[in-house]
C-alpha cells in the first residue's frame, strides 16, 4: 500500500495526510490496519502519545496484528525509561 511505501521512504507527514484523506466508510474492515499504520507513522515522527492512541484504537476495532502488542509495550517502556542523551 502507498502509505507503507511512504513510511519506508521517510515521508511520514505525507503518509498521515493520505490516511487522513481516506474516509472511514471506504476503509471497510481495514480501519484497524490503518490505525496501526498511523501509529507507525507517529512513532517515526516521535509523536509517541499519538502513536499510543492510534495503536489502542486499532486494538479496539478488533484488528489482529501479531506485532501490535509489542509496539504498545515498546511505547510503554519508552515512557518509563527515558532515552539516553
């Protein structure tokens, strides 16, 4: 998908814009996938609170991703252990 390519190329803000332009109705059963991808973009932008919200929204939608729990755990650990200078 286009947003995954943007994530790989470092085009994070553009990827968020593409997701924002997609209406929830057109996502069908893929809203959880989009929320997870949005979380990945937020992590890349170091916007961790927004990433956590996106990942939690993905879980609430019933999205089953083998890595989603690990991603949330990493964000929780980052909040507890500040990064080294």
